[in-house]
C-alpha cells in the first residue's frame, strides 16, 4: 500500500526559531515539517508530482520484470551489465525498497512517501561523498591546489606512475576527465561502460589524453577513492563520518562498502578502500532521510547552521562546468547547464544522480530539495516539471 505522508499529519516542531530560513534539522527524526500550503505549494499539484514519481518506478531489465524480482539488485545488476567484460559483481548488493522520497522546502519536510528510512544502495550518489571528503582535504590544506598532480601526493599502486597517468591532477580525477589507465581490484579501466556493442574498442584505441575526454568510469573514480584513502591514511567512511556525516546529523544506519578484494596497505596497516559507485556492488548504502541531509548541505552551499562543512570555494569549484561536459562539475554534481537536464528548472539547479535511479534534486531558486529514489531516470524531467508547477509562492518562513 502506497504511503504518502504530508507534513499536515506529522508532529510539528515548536515554531520558535525552528522555521528560520536557514533551518537545518537536528540529528534523529525530529525534523521540522510544514504543510504543503504553508510551504507555498498547491497541495493537489504536489500530490500529482509524487504520484507520478511512484508510478514511474524504475523496472530494469524491463523484459524480465514479470519473471524475476527486479528490486533485488543481486539479480538485476548482474543482468544489466552482463554484456560488459569483467561485469561480475565483487561487492555487496541487496534488494531495495519500493519507490520513495522526500520533498524539503526551506529545510523542512513538506512531504515524504514510501519507506524513507530503509537503507538502500545509492550507486553513483556515492561519488558525491567521494568529492566531499576530497573537499574536506582541500579545505584543511591537505591538497594545496586541485591542479596539483596526484602522484606528487600519493602513489598507491605502480599504475599511477605509468607515463600516461603522471600528469593527472586532482581536478582531472574529480571531473572524470583523468583518462586514468590501469587495473584496479581486478577491473581494467576500459571494461567499464564500453561503447555499445564494442566491449574491447577502448582497449584497442588506448586511454584518451588527460583532461580531453569526459567518461563516466567507476574504475577511475575508484582510483580517486584509493588516492584519497592514502592521502588521509585512514578509511574514507571514518573521514566522512567525522567531517560530514556527524556534523550534518546523518543517522547511524548508513554504511559505505568496498569490494571483497579492495584492500590497500598504509604504513604497514591493511586498510579497506570503498568504491565510488555500485556498478560492481558496494558504494554508499543509506536512507532517503540521510540523502535529504546531503541535499540540504548542497542547497546551503556547504554550510550547516553556523558551521561551514565545505568551503564556498570548494562548492564553487564543484559546481563549475567541466570543459568536455559542461553538464558535469565535480563527481557527482550534475549541472543544469543550458537547462538541458531539467528544462523546467533554472539553470543553476543541480542534482546528485545515481543508478536506479537515485536522485537528489536541488533547486536554489525556490529553496527546494527533492530526494526521489528508484524512479525511471528518463521520467525525472517530468517529475521536476510537475514539482515546480505546484509552487504557488515562497511560503511561510517563520
């Protein structure tokens, strides 16, 4: 049975200061709420947007939807990537909840639907956590310039010292323009998302020149995660929890996974390296509620209450278009450059996007965060149109 909870039926927090325009929720479930009307929405229009998201739940592979449980990613992910070389999962996978999500305006919950506390895979939204721990390292001076070469800081494996890889900068890795070549955790760089029908073509062509080609490639993001692990000299989940997760009040239910074989040695200590996505399993497992906190951090441009989690400088770089792909900033900041991603939204809106699809949509114009989980990604444009069409005014900010 579909569950749709509007804030009108939730327990409202006291209004003294709770509804300030810069409101951020405390840790736990005591999250301030507003009715759609008080938040400036047409309630019927907002419900129509949510009903659309529920009805557009992703079903992949669609031809198998009537034969297998496609919500069980232990079944659907191997089937989805079966055409790729080296496609076998090497990290954890699990069944996911039905379509669910949350709408925030001015930081408060206006509506949520489905099982928003279920801890599910989030695929490439994980990359936003990778770039966040890189951002913390930059803000702390551990990375002096994103234009510095990675090998001038760390050299985790011999592949980093290949002549092709030596010029790669932190900026190249964050923008997915590194062209990094090598094999990591048994997966060669050319095996991830090959050209349609040409699984060996990139191997034949060779890696592209550094900085010249944008390619969505988990091997290269995993190479970034490995480099950051050596930079921090500790597991990235520990870094994320200390500097991002706990400060923004994320729950204690999330976990960030690597692969069965993704281990490295740092100062003689065996350290687990997490992955930047769920293509081969692993990545960040978390709830829609925790995703909403990440979205709110993005909406507040790195600030949480009176604390700056990520600097203005870092957020500006993360949301600056990448040359070969102006619709992408740092991983995993998808930009609405030219309004190509979401035509109904303003050009400065952004999204953190993972397979499934798991999407965190951030609308600066209207101070909105929408977490939409397990929607057919092609239908997200229409959801955004319906969502924004339901706005009447700025609402009551307290």
